[in-house]
């Protein structure tokens, strides 16, 4: 029997092993999910919401366990892990607060002797495929609304964070959710492909790489099921001449380096009005040099390792290739003692003298690296921000809201920020364009993806 092996990026040591699901396991899990969903969908919405609120509370009661688990599996500093628990609760509770409105039937005006209405029904069994970088925050986007809408959920977490799936399911089960309603699986890519191709799954919520999203698309061809695909990003920011420079530097440096840059909506490209460019670079470098790279279990660390040695080498390669093409790294890696070649620990990098022929400007690096370019006009900044095959978020730093709205309307992206970045407001739809994928999570619109409409057209005789 094959098994997954999780290697901790903290020290390169094996953290755990788990057997991969067999075909018999998948059949058992999917059958249980289908059976549980039928009964669950018959429950009043208020009863489903009450149980899910209890489940969220149960997760929060176990915050310390979840926080340490996340740090050990993927390396985020322990001091930052509680933020993911708060975000999990914020998103989950918001989605529950709008469930009544989102799922309410639409009653149309009476017409002669006709009664007309549109209901929203659960799609059935939802497969959530969640990544390692924010194992709770990405999963909650589909889990809570899917269950609230009357679906059952099968959770497949990254092989890097399998404990998060186990701990989430255990917390929800302990809160009283019916058996089979929310389950996890550890499975190979081939097993997941077969599961998607089978009649067992009615919707796939995937967060991950473009390659992974393409595999989900391919597996679901001919099945005519819904898919939500949140894929890669290379998110830009524009600092206009009228921006509050101190606020822009502090916000964007954090947006670039939080979670070691391992965020789909992290900032990777910054365009700065040429009149503020040098001052911005100088302040950004000074702030970055204050970061503490080290053991993420140390509460004083605010920059941990990246998730795997292979990922670290790919990021180093992108930086070195860009430097070979003329880029300059403003940060001396020697100031960060743990940033050793062959390790998962990377010094933060700020690259200048960059252009869009360099990998750091046109590919997703998914590490602690950000590039800064000067621009002379709003139009130049707009053109450069749109010159990318991804489109998740874009940030504009300015004190002119009208200018931000005007630029935002021309940006090819799912979310436009002003004077902030790298954040999800659960009241807003989370979506993307281009190779960032398609579909919507969060907000009232997130429920639309996890339900199907049924029309009623009754004639009274």
C-alpha cells in the first residue's frame, strides 16, 4: 500500500506517515457522504447553521493544537499561526450569517393564475482539495458554505498538511455533525482523478497550482459538474505619487514576505511613481533587514522556511536567473544566517533594475521575493500591472479614491485593493481571471457555486 510522507521544513525530518486511500476506501467514503447528505439536506437551515457554529467554536477551542500543527507541517512562524484560526472563524461565521439570504427562495410576482418561484438546492457531494500554504483559510471557503447549503464534504488536503484535514474533521465530528457528512481522505493524484471521474462527486473546489487546476479540468471533462478553481498569482501593486509612503512600505513589505511569500495573493511586483521610487526602495530595504529568519517554533521569528527544499531551490533559481539578466538584489543574504544553500531557509529578496523578461516578473515565485520598478504615469503602471498571465488581486496606493476606482475598472484582476493588500474580506467575492482560474468563493455569490437552481411553475385550475 502506498503512503504519504510529510517532511517538516523546519529541520528536514519526517513528521508523519499516512496510508493512501484504497479503491475500497474511496467507495466507502463516497457512499457514506451520499447517504449522509440526503438526510442533512432535509434538516432545517437553522439547525444546520447551529451545528456549524458549534463546529467553528470547537476548532477555536483547539487553537493551540492547530497552530503548532500548522507550524510543524508547513513552517509558518508560530507567532503568526493564530491569525489563521481567527481568519477561519471570521470567514466561517460570515458565511453562516448570510446563509439565510443566500439560500432563500426567489418568489416571483403572481401572474394570472400562475405561481412561480426559484429554489436553491444543494449540489450533493463536494470534494474540497486544499493546499498547504493556508490549510484552514483555503478550506473554510468551501467547507462551511457547502455544509450550510445542505451538501456533504470530502476534504483532500495537501500531503504536506494532512493533520489539518484530520483535526478539522475530528473537531466537526465532536461538535455533533452526523457521521459521513464531513470526511477526509489521503489519496494519490491518480485516485483523486478517478474519484472526480466517478459519479461520486458533484462539485470540486480546488485551490492550488495552474497545473493542478488543469488536472481537475481534465478529470471532470464529460461529467458536467461544477468546479471552482483558485490557481496561481503574481500580484502587482502601484504606489502613486500621492501615496502615504510610510504606510505603503509597511503594508507592501508585509504583503510580500508574510508566510515567506507563500500566498496566492501575496505581492510580487511593485510599481512606484519615479518621484517616490528611491525613497520607497530605501525604506523597504531598511524594514526588510529587520526581519528575523529562523526556527518558526521560536516566538520571536517572523520569517520561517519555505515549504520544501525543492521549492527553495526553484525560488533561488528564479532569483539568480533574474540577476543574470540584470536585476540587482538590494538585500545581502549574508545578513540572514540561516539562509544557507540546500536548506529550506531563504533570505528575503528585494530586486530592482527588473523588467518583464525576468521570471520574477512573469511567473509565480511563491517565496520571499519582491521586485520594484519605477513608472512615470498611471497608464504605464496600468499596462505593466496587466502584463501578466495571472489575475487574482491588484493593489493601488493613493489618497485619490476616484483615481483608484478609474484604474481599478481597467485592471484585469478579481479584486482591487486601495491602500491594502493580501487580505480576503468574506463579504466580497473571491475570484480571479486568466490563469488564476474561475469560479467564486466567499460572499453571497459563493453559495451560488455550491447550489443548483430549481424553478417552480404552477398553474391553479
